C-alpha cells in the first residue's frame, strides 16, 4: 500500500510542475508532450514559410478548420515522424493546440 501512495504522491508532484495556474490538466499534458517531442522544432520550421513553426497553426490558408480535422492532422504528424506520443495521448495534444492556437468550440 505504501508503494501505491508514494507513486500517487510522486505523480501528483510531477503533474503540478507541468501545469500552469488555472490550466486544464489535459492542456498541460498536451503542452508537455509537444515540448518533449519537439513538435514545434525542426520539422515544423522546415514546413513554415517564414521559419516560425507556430505560424503553421495561425496561417490564413489553414488546412485545419475544425476539431476533427485537427485530430486527424495530429494523428498524421505523429505517425509520419514517429513521435513518442501514444494513441491515448492524442486528445491531450489536440486540446493543447486547440487551446493555444485554434480556439475551436
């Protein structure tokens, strides 16, 4: 039982370090996954016309126009580059991108 309590405590402390005040835990987990997998790094910089990786999310001729399309694009990116993002973590990545860039309802 002690091991279980210790594991829960350690996970809680680690999770608290990831989240910003007031952030949804799913969004915080998605941001962590994006950072850990360098999702705004070299791959996106190569594809961005101005070299700014984040501009792929905010460009006027966006390919992603709703949440289902965003999820499909994330799944495509993860599969294409072999990112260490598990299928059950896709929701977190989608939540973070939607919160920070897309703002779909």
